C-alpha cells in the first residue's frame, strides 16, 4: 500500500509538470512524424467519408461527369495502344470525354484501369462500359483516388513539413507544426474536388508540393524533375511555372557558374519530358496530336461562371463578340505574363525561400485570374501555396479558403455535395480555430513584426481586407447568398443571376489578395535588403 | 470547456459526413416507432403489429420517439405515417433521423462535461477523447443507427452524481435511464446495494427516512413511465414486448462472451465422441443457422435457460455486491457499474455485441486513474471496438471502420504515453525529493506506459484474425465454412473480454 501511495504522488507531480500552456501537448509530444501520422489517419478517414457522397454526374446520362471521364480514360488506355490514346478513330471517339491531359495522366489511368479490371472487369470494357455505374465500381474508383492521395500527396506533405521545419521558417512549437499539417491535409476544397466531385488533383499537386520541398532544401535538380512530372500530369500545373522558373533561375544566377547551372537544369527538364513523352516522339504528327489535345482553345476563353477577370468583366464587355479566339489567346497570355512579371522579377533578383512561396501564390493567382480557359476548380492551385504559408498568413488563409469554397459552391451544388460542403467547411473552421492553435494565440506577433518594417505599402490593402466591418459584411453576404442559392429560384430573365453575384464577390476578393500578396512579396525583399544593410553596418 | 466543445464539434462534422453511409434495419425500426407513437393512441403502442418491428423499448423511449415525431411530421408527414411510411427511404427520413441522433448527442456532451469537471486538465482532455471520439459509439449510433449517445450521457451523469455523494440525484437519473432502455438494468443490483448502504445509513430512523425518500423517487419515476399503461391494464403486454425470451441464447452473430466458449466446448466434445464411436445426434437447431427454436441447440452439454444465465450473472456480480455492501465508496462506483455490465455481457441471455459499449464508456472515466487502468483500458477498448466490426459488413464501410479503430488506437497510445511518460524519474528527482531518488526511479519504471508482450501479441492477433477473415479465408477456402471468420472474431474478442472481466474482478477484490 505504501508503494501505491508513492506512485500516486509521482503521478501528481508529473501532472503538475505536464500541465503545459499548450493543450495539444499530449498529441504532439512524440515529435513531428507521430503527429503527422495521427493527423494523416484522420485526414484519410475524412476523405473516405466524403467518398460516401455522390460524384459528379452520377445517374445523369448521356454525358455524366468527371467521374465518367476518368473511367473512360481508363477504358481507353487499357484497351488501345499508347499511340491511339490521343487520336480520334473508330474506337476512340474524342468528342466523348476524349483524353485531354498530358501523358502522365494517361499512364496513371492505365495503371488504375488494370486495378479496376482485376476486381470489376465490366467497368472497363471497350465501348460497352460507357456510363458504367455500380456500387463496387464507385468504391474501386474512390479507392484509386484514395491510394493516389496516400502514396503521393501525403508523403509530399510530410517532406515539405520536415523541410519547412528544419529551415526554421515556421514557428517553434510542435503543436503549430501539427496545425500546419492539418491545414494542408484538411483543405476542404481539395478534398471535395478529389474525393467528392472526382478528380486526381492530389497527384499533380502532390508532385508540385514535393518539388517545392525539394527546391527549398536546395535539391534543384530533383525539384525540376518532380515539377516536370507534375506538369505532365496536369497542364494546369503550369500556373506555378513562372515561380519555379524565376526562383531556380535566380538561384543559378547567384551561383559561380550560372551558365553551367542553367544548362544542367535545362537538360534535366528536357530529359524528363523526353521520358514521359517517349511513345509520341517517334513522329512529329503524334506529338502534335497530343499537343493539340492539351490546348483546347476552341472551348472559349471561359466556361460557366468562374471568378476570373475575363468572365467577370464579360458582364460589361462582351469579349467573345469583340475579339476572335485567336486574339483573345494572345491577349490573355499577355495579361497573365504581365501580372506575374513583378513577382518573377523579384525572385530572379532576390531568390529566397519565403519569397518563392509567395511567388508560387502570385503566379498561380495571375494564371487563375487572367489565363485562357480557366475552370472553377483551378482555384485549388493558388490554395496550395497559401496552405503552405498557413503559419504566416492565418487570416488570408481563412478568408481565401472561404471564398474559394464559395466560388465552387454552384459546382458542388450541382454534384449534390452540399452536405459534404457544409461538414467540411465546419471542420476546416473548427481545425483553424483549434483552442490554443496559432490562429488565436499569436495572431499578431509575427505579422506585427513585418508590418513594422513594411508599414506603408501594405497598410492600405490589409486595412481594407482585414477590416472587421468589411470581413463581417462580406461574410454575412456570402452566408445569405448560400441560403438564397439553396432555397430560391432566380428570375426567369436572368437564370444565372446568383452565380454571377457569387462570381463578382469572389473575384473582388481574389484581386484584392493578389495585390496584397504581390506587395507582400516585394516588401519581403526590401525587408531582407534592409537587414543585409544593417548587418553590413554592424 | 472550449476544448470539449471543439472535440464535440469535430465529432459532429464527422457524423454529418457519415450520413449517407450504410445503416442497419434499426433505422426503419426507429422510423416505425416514430410512426406508431405519432399516429396511434398510447393504449395501442405496445399492441401494434403493422410491421414486424414492434415497439420493445420502455415507455420513456416511446415518449422520446413521440417527441421526435412532432418534428418529423413537420418535415415530412410520410415519415410518421403508419402504413405509407413503411420502408420509407427518402432523404428526408434518413437525414431527419440521423440528425436527431447527432442532436441528441448533446446530452452525452453534457454528461461528459459534468463527470469530468473536477479532473486535472490533462486527464480531463483524455477522457473527452475517449468518450466523445469513441469509435464504438460512432459505429453503433451514427453508422449502424441507434440512440445510445444520450443514454450514455444519462449514465455518466448518474455515475458522477453518485461519485460526488449526491446519491438521491444519481438514483433518480438511473431510474429514468432504466425507463429509457431496460438493457441498463444489469447494473441495478449494484445501484440497489450501493444506495441502500451508502445513502440509507446513519441510524434506524434516518436510514428509514432516506430509504423511503429514494423509494418514493424511484416509484414516482416508474409511475410516470408505466402509469398510463397500468391505467389501460396493459402492463403484462408491455413487459412481454420488452423481454422477448424466445430469441435464444446467442444472437445471429455471437457476441464475444462466455457462451461462445460453451458452444465451442459442446461442439468439440460432440466431435470427439463421434470420433470415438458414440452416436451423437446433431441438434436440430444450430447456432450457425440463425434462428433458434424450442429444441436444445446443444449436442452434449446441458441446455442453458434464461434462468441459468440470470443466476450466473448474479453469481459473477456477487463479489462486487459484497464489497459495495461492506464498504460503499463513491470513488469506486464507476468501476462497479462497468463491472456489472461486464458480467451482464459475458453471461447474459441473448447479448448483442453492441452491449460492449456499456463496458468501455463508463470505464473511460477511470482509465486515466492509474497506469494499470490505462493498460487494461487500451486493450479492452481495442477489443470492444473490433468486436463491432461485423456490424458493418459492406465493402463501402470497410475502410471507415478500420481507420476509426486505427485512429482510436493511435490517439489512445498518445494519450496514455503523455500521461505516463518515460523520463519521469529525472523530472521527479529534479523537482524536489533528491533523497528518494532510488525509489522514484523504480517508480518510474512502473510508470511508463508500455504494453507487455502478451498484450502486444494479442493485439497483433487481432490483425491476423482480421486479415484471415477478410482476405485469406475467401481466397483459400472460397465459399466453404462461411461462418468461420465471424466465429473467429467472436472467439478471439471473447478472450479479450474474459481477460477484462478477470482483471476487473481482481481489482475489485484486491484493491477496493
């Protein structure tokens, strides 16, 4: 009995000891990898649960939706030789969900097709499987996305977090790291599009994320290979190209032998492309056939109601009527390049890790806002670097995720994913405001640091963007719009009135934040140079 | 409190996400009860036979369904229509019922909050994790579909009142709970003895006054519940509905309890005797076949009647009752209640595997008390959650249940290792008592949360059993012996629950 009493005392001592300020101490005490394990199992669970909900185009013949597109690609790649994948023929009708993503997607479809064939052969039979839907078919398809996510996106997140942590870019506490992991893994938009709507963004974004981590840890060659792979999985990854290009170029220029470095990178890029494109490099015709599939210019400058410049301004200016597609193409390209030029210049002149992350954000936002043929789902791309910057940009993360979700609301509503939308949105908010998490605790400390040095430029924008009145008003507006969208019918004269209003609000916020992030990136270099100067003086 | 709400919020979002998942016939059962209570007068509730899912819960639950049916009627009148509502599977019905469970869980939140109010913050957090994020509760309530969450809220509330010494309130809440779901009655002997000895003490006069007070409370509760039915002269019918003893010793899927071993022993002996040349007739009613009629399902061993199980439960309970009689301690009430449910689970008649929640939820309150408790709870919780796996047999929910168990195991591991960390000796010696350095180091070795090799290999066995049942069995044996995987699961889990029973028994005999 005496021994027992002692034991109790020790327990008590320990408990007093253990009562840290950090309420998450028990969860993160075993280090980053264990907390990553815990968060990722939960994130995986959430993904499986979202997979229970319907996918895009369920039970809607004749065209169905993205789910059918992906399944159809598996059917095509499994049954035809690689050369015929991108070519219109009697067995491959390109007008029915023709393959229009780069070769890596095709290979991935092939592998998943083999998987489907072993367990449910009917689902990938040529021709007769069109519009195939079944309980097991849905499960198998969902599991292909889940496995891609686990095999590519999750390890990439771990890699990034470890690199980010070792660079001391983030804050010190373990629980902040866990929060950061949760912010990246539980990004509601990505989960809804991949596991609800049905796509494989986790692969290209995962590869991009791994490339970012490699670039941050000075493994430039690995980074270029990974980024080329991402680019070859989804051409949308080009949204990040200016940032990668300028960051890597800037680093090369700082090197002793810049020409050699550039040549090395160039060779690696060409080599990676050559390997991925191998089946199509034997004749010019084949390669051009693939290329023409990848750039569907005939689809017009915008579709549906996407919150970018062309679509929003078309309320006033009918771009499609004034200009030909050809001139719109050049126009949009010029606009895109022009808007991401400042951030590129900054990175070429002063490449830095933090600057690189901001550059990724800025270039992807420029592409989202100004490039040709942008889809609502493309907002996932700017969101990725934003989640990576979660510890720096709490408020923007919350605010932009809100509007990114909002901009996809009509799409997800069509997919009957409203319940999952609400649940995931609530989950995101809860995790974001986790008691004792960084959002509540050190809201000011880090940003205030910055704002002291960079007061003038940003004060104006951030005072508009983060003014409580503005935030409250816009938050209320979007809440009311959600309800209106769900419950009311638009007037007959303007059937897409609500979509247009949503688009307008989201666009205004995206533009504002693009300006804000651009100025922030530039302030960063000023901040750095002033620090350098101080060092020199000392 | 903020953190508790946060835990609850996370759990709620997960529950919302799980709405479209598989649900058992219990959804239709409860929908039908909504219809019965809404469209029929009270006097016909326990007589109605429109559907095979007759009302077989006590009156308070029927009143609860009546309360819910008011809202259901507002949302979609067809849900509560006695005939048109049969097997009604529209989204409105499913969403309404699922959300009613989610909302009723608020009571669980309250119960957990009250019962952990006085714990130190780390322990409190851990109990919250164990109860609010309980995978078993999630599987049974929000996938399989039942209303257990708020009942456990009552139970925790009642236990915490007793633990604080507010005996009358605790007894009152337990009486109410019994009128919600009579399965909780297994702990009634413990409550009875404890209240008699702890509340009704202090001399003959005072004791008698208190006895009559608590008696009056209990009678009042039961009168409120059963009064209307007594008035209509239906009490026998109500009782008959509530205790359908015709159902047989075991459920279609055997709950992992003592009777599994009994059945296996019977089969084993019969097999051996047949080998030895004796002529043993195969019993007409078989356990693997499903429904059991009047014939004895045993080939050799004596038949088990409800009375036998009743006596066995009481016998198993007796050490605990004895202790409660001799020295009723408020501190031990949670353990005693959990022990009572363990006995009921192991030796009871027609036990359902869902009843293992009755053990794991109250025990969560004491799991953080000592290292031994934590070790025991870790094992018990994994086993009790794993034994629920056969409830979700469809492929769609397979990753969900596996991930739930995995997440729970990881969380428990983190919880308990944070509570009992490795290097406490250095901490302790650094702090103050340098003299007792040696003793604190030995204490440290005992304080570290680590499973022994037996427990480790047992848990590894769970993985093996699962892999065999899911992958190897269909691959190697095909359609032969289809009942074998489930039998393995119940046998394997039964070992774990038996261990937990013996552990709890030992604890009650030695420590209390």
